[in-house]
């Protein structure tokens, strides 16, 4: 078995942590039981390019139990948990290609190693497998029956491929499932981003000026949690509707150039490029903490910061202090990579449970339906999404009501008014 991990000696710790996460992944555990019995993925090779975390380990193990041959590579150079990668190889016999802190060349060589297995299904978080197949491995298209995509940024890239009629095989956009983005993006990102910032800096959020760039589901989650910690939260948005929601949710809304001047902590989660630029760094207060929790490390213009800085030093793990000509300092966290996975452990298992149940069931759906699917980006079928919500509620011990016959009838009719 080929693999590339930091140190197999870390496997023991990784295994314990994987087991710990599994305790909180009840829906995925049910899927695993079903997979073990029915083997819906038998004979299929799956290449997964995901953040290599304890939660991901439980997902790839589930796919293996479903009969698939699985290989895993990292979807970000800084998000890998080396003990998990080691345990996957040693204990689960699942090949992993991932080392925390790997350079860009190694990152893409790991992606290519995963693709060398000639997968039938690609599973992406950010669309790097699909885009690598597109750019340089088109010969593999003939083996591929479909793919899945985990995140907003990946779905945007794939829809752009679809629009240009360049998408080579069907994709299920797992991010679009309600049981994914309403929970993972909102509550997962909200908590784990605060966790990452606090672990990296140990800063007190109470009373701080905390700026959130982007009021999508991730931004909303972060704003909500920062407010909960006692911060004064300002939202930066370009979409009038989202900005209006932020206003009515009780936040200050301001353009980035104004928000930057007062910020103690500023976080990007927009999915777009160069949100924080040279002119913004120059007007920040001394010691401003700048972090990103969006998928790619493009939201903060780091090359511009490097250029205007007269001095740079690592002051703590995951904290680079840049001193500008004026003498003011900017503290950049985690090289501008997603801080929730760089300095913390990513979203908690209980929320990844639903995201990854969607991933596993989307694979089963592809295996059963690929002949009917076109080269399009599809949503997760509603029956899968609803079932995951139902199972999650059950696992949490929460009971809900059902409609009476009279209520059902009322909803289907138009005759009755006041
Ligand atoms: N994305 C965000 N958090 C994650 C986690 N814990 N595992 C895998 N992918 C993630």
C-alpha cells in the first residue's frame, strides 16, 4: 500500500481521537451499519480530497465498510491532523497522502497520488480533484461515474465549469443539502473559528471590536458566536439583502475601509479574493489580529502585506507578526489559511456527522443512479436530506409532532378562509 504521512508512530493517539469523534457521529454510524450489510459501494474506487481530521477518518472508514476502495489526500496544506493520517494507514489500512504544513508541490503531488488509483468517484472539499482532472488528468474521466463536493467554494467552481459546458461528469453538491450548510457552515464554522482564533492567540473577545467579512452561513455563525462571547461585531458585506439582514439581526454594518480602522480582530469568510488589501493593513490599529476562515488562502492579500512590512517574525504558533513602516503591527493567523483547521480541530464531530452522512449517502446515490445522471451539478435528493434531519433528531432524543389528518387536509385545500 502506498501512502505518505508524517509519522506512523502517531497512530495510537489518532485512533483514540477517531473513536472519540465517532461517539458524536450517530447518523454516520447508522449509515455505516447499513453500508456494512448492503455493501452499496462494492467494487468502486473512491478518491477523497478532504481535510484529514478525526471526522473525515470516520467517513472514509464508512465508505470502506460500504465495499469501496478508498484513498484520502488533504484538501488543504495546513488542515491535516498527522495522528489521524497515521492511524488511517496503520489501523484502518486506508492509504492517506497528507502531511500538515506540506508545501504546494507536495500538496498537488498528494492529489495526483490519489488520482493515480483511477477512482470511479471523486469526493472533493474545494474541487481540487475535479480541477486537477480537468487541467492535467483528463485521461481519468473514462473511469469516473460521478463526484461529490463538500463546500461552498467548490460548488461555485463546479457551477462555473458547468456553465462553461466543461464539467466532465455529474457532481452531487453536498454543501447544498440543508442538513449540511444550515448546520456545518453556521454552527460548525461559528464555533470552530472562534476556537481557532482563541487557541492561536488566547485573546479576550469580550469587549473587542470583531469584524466579520461575509454574511453567508459561515459569517452568520461566526458573528453569532462572537457576539455571544461579548464582542462588538461589525459585518462587512457586498450583497444588499444580506447586509440588510445583518442590520436587522442587530449588527453594525460598515464598508471594509471603515471597519478595518477599529478592528481588534478581523476575519474573512467571503469565498472571494483580496478582501483585505494593502490600503486596509495601513489603516489598522497596532496589533490587529487578521484571520481567514474561508476555503482558500486568497481572501487576505498576503503578498501585499509582505511587501509593505519592514519586519516579520513568528510570535506564537500560527501567529506571524508583521511590522509596517509606521511601526504598527499586524498579526496574521495561520498563514491566511482556514484558521478553524489550522490552529484548531475544525468543526465538532456532531455537526460533521450530518455533512458526512450526506457525503456517504450521495456516493450510494451515485452508485445506484449514475447512468441517469448528466454532466451537471446536482443537489442532494430531498429524501436523503430529510432522512438525515430525522435521524439526527432521533439520535439527540428530540421528539417532534406530526400533522393530524384534518391539518393535512387543510394544507392541501384552498377553500377555507377566516
Ligand atoms: N471542515 C470543517 N471542519 C471539518 C472537520 N472537522 N473535518 C473535516 N472537514 C471539516
